[in-house]
């Protein structure tokens, strides 16, 4: 007994009985007898047989590299919709089996059984069946079965899934198409005695065409999906090539430089940090929410200072603003503050930019020893002129709070409109 | 933040063996690494086997359905109240950070932080508090907006105090410094941060949803 049902390879028609027997753990002969026996009751056994034939995969099913495949769980899926990462692709059991060609015997048995069941079914219901309708009907059914068997099983299941035949609506659609074809042919065949009814022929042809279109839709869909799959593959390939080129230009070069400068820890840190920043920029460029001018400039000057001193500068930005002339002055003030922090702080400098409607606030914090603001000699222009003076000239404010735990420079630049309102 | 008497039991989940061993060597003495894992499946198995206090979880992991850390948390929901997740990543993109927080992580730190800092973060998470890096605080401010203020316990807005706390953290303040600057206790800061974390995880705020959709988080 096996948990998963597969159609048997040792088969007379399609291996359904064998598979079912193995699945249920009973004898093949018994299953066959039951199925044949029940076939005489409204063809139930036959319908059940056909249903299992369609839905149960063949034991040792194997798919081509780009063909739709049957997953381990028995769900037919196209390759495109399988999870790309970490999927246990190589675990399909019994791979590598070749499907033997469909024999004439099987078709014959299937066709005859089908016809016999139908006739029996009709007799049971007491219909007055005419062989004139029955024969073409069975020929059509035989033809459909033949065509269906031309496809290997993976294709069949792929088609069923491509036509979304696993939903009732789609099954109805598929069945409707086939019924239309059959009805059309019957009308033509049965109407051979009354050719005068031209409209009947027209209706019939239309019905046939509509049916053919419905039947062919899965094929078209399947080819479209395969095309999409291939295109996605090509795009992935191009992307990979682009990434490889970029990594070569940047990361590999930096790694080479680091190896050369291995004896100088500060150089190594600086190179690694610069490369990290560049790589981050490249990776997250699309996701970057605030790619506006001001924040970008602040990040650029921080990167510059980082390169200069080999000191990490962490920028956190919320919102963004246009880069005006006053904004430029703010950026310059930020640069000076960050420089100061990196020079004297000696640890990571945190920069927080918050741009809102009212204005832009920037906070530059380091964890250095701090300094006494009043103790700064008047000739030292750094802080007093470049930060405080610059901010005041542009209508902003600057505050410097320094303690033993570090220094924080707080810059505020009101937006143009709120600056005008506040002008006293 | 008090140092617990018993060591904190930790599982490290990261696909780089070098990083795992480096982190192990860096961690403080009261942090006891019980298991390591390199893939989603290994991580879920290890967390269930060990039932640690804290899981140090890399955001990007091989295996599973390709969802990395999020999937590990989803696979361990049964243990969630007892086992806390601290996300750890080199990535500081909004997608990675916010998605793993919304999946249930109690905090987020970047891999560049020092051993003592990460040990402190582990203790904090083990104690039931949230760990916010400046960048995560920045994302929160970005997502919730800095203008509107919640009147009551609204899920989709931050209260005035929470905004202040987030701002200070984004500016690089430690919890202690935040407490000092706002004249409140560290415990109160932790309460505020936990409240923000809860809002970030539960809020269905329109802007937050849109913000997340923009970044393909939902």
C-alpha cells in the first residue's frame, strides 16, 4: 500500500486498476472485476476509470526541462509557478522512465468498452437508440481518445491545469466545447437526408468552430505560458550578467585593494566602509524612498567625511525636501558638524534628518569626550562660523549641546513659508 | 535593564558559519548559545528542540519558500510568547526590516554592532522589551508620519511621547539617554518603545499599508 496513488506501469489499458489495487492494497483482479461489473450500471465503472486516468499521474512520471511537471504533492504546476528558491527539485521519484508508445490494443479495448457501456446504458434506460447516430458518435469519441493519448501524460495534466480544468467552471467550459463539437458533427451526419435545411449546417459549422476554439484554448494558453517562462529566464540571465559586471568593477577591485593594504587597519576599514556604502546604494537604489535632493546631498557629504576620516557616519532620514540655496547652506553646516564629530568624537557619528512641511531638522550626534563651547577660542572658525553663523544667516538656528557623553549639534531650518510667517 | 541570574539561552540563525562563530565569540558571558542553524528548516527544528529565550535571526536565509527570517518566525508561532526573536541583518532596507518586525520579531539590529551592544540587545529582548536601532526608528517615523498625533490608544498613529522617543532613538540616543533627555525612567522609555512595536505589528493604518505595498511587503 502506498500513500500516493500512481497508475501502474504494468498495464492493460492505462494502469488505473493496477495503481488502484496497489493503493488500496487489494488484488488487481478484484479491482478489475468491480470496475467492469459497475460499468453495467449506467457506466459508473467506466466513468470512474476515465476520471482516475485523467487525474492520477503515471508512476515514474518524468517531465522535460521546460515542460509542465507534476509536483510531489500531485499538483500539476507550470515551472514558472513553482517556488524558485529552495524547492526540492531533484526529489521527484522514479525519474528517467520512458513512456512506451500507446498500442493499438489499448485504444481498441477502450473504444469498444466505451461503446458497449453506452449502448448498454441506453438500453437500460429504454431509449430507442439508432445505430446511425451511435456509430458516428463512437467514432468521434474514439478520435478524441486517440488525440488525447497522443499527448504524454505530463502534457495532459499540464493542459488540464493550463485550461484550469481543476475548477468546476473550467471543466464545464471544456466539456461544453467537446459537446459542441460532437453535437455539430451529429447534426451534419444525421442531417444528411435533409440538405435543404441550410441553416442547420451553418449552425453546425459554427458550433464546430466554437468547440474547436474552446478545445484549442488550452494549447494556446500553454504556449503563451511557455513563452513567458522563457522570457523570464532571459531577463534573469541579463540581470545576472549585470550584477556580475558590477561586482567585478566594485567589490573585486576593493578586495584586491584591501589585500594590498592589509597592513594598515585604517585603510582597510575605510575601503571596506566605502565599498559597503556603494554596494548598499546600488542594491537599494530602487527601494530608496526619499531619493530627493536634500537627503541625497546630506548623504553625499556624510560619505565624503566618512572617506576622509575612516569614521562611520550613520544617516537616518525621514521625509525629504527640495534642495534650495538655503538648503545648500544647511548641507554645508551639516558637513562641518559631521566633520567636527568625526574629528573629535572618534566614534560613530549619527545623523538624523527630518524634513517636514514646517522645515528641516538635522541632528548630528557623536559620542566623543565633548568640549566646552565657551572654552573654544574666538579665532576657531569651525563651529562658530561654519555652523552657527551659517545657519543664522540663512534664517535657521543652530544649537550645540556638549557633555562628557558626547556632542550633539541641532540644526533647524524653517521652510520658506513658515520663515516668512515667523519673521518679526 | 538588569542582568538576569540565569544565563540567557540563545539560538543563532545565520547562513554564514564565519559570522556565527564570530558572533559567538563576541557575546557576553551570560549569553549561552545553545544551538546554531543555517537554513529555514534547520532553524525551525532547532528552535523547537531547544526552546530558547532569544533567537538571533538573520533576515536572509536559504531554504524554505525563500522568505528567510519571516518564515522561521511563522514556523515557530506556537513558541512565540516564550521565545523572542531579534532580527539581525546586514541589510537595512525598509522591506527587510519592517517585514521581519511585522512577522513578530521584537527588535532589529545591524550586523555591524559590537558584541557588547548585541549582548545588551539580547538581554533587553529577553526581558520582554523591544530593541530599536536608529534606522528602524527612522522607518517608523517615515511610515507613521511625524505630523499627526494619536489622541488615545489609536493603532495607526503614534502618541506625542512615542514620537519624541522615536525621534531621539533615530538621533542615535540610547534608551538611557532618551530617559534622561525626557526626564522619564528607562522603564517608561521601554514601555513606549514596546507600544510602538505593537503598533508597527498590528496597525492597519492606511498609510502604513500603502507604504508597505509600495515596498512589496504585503
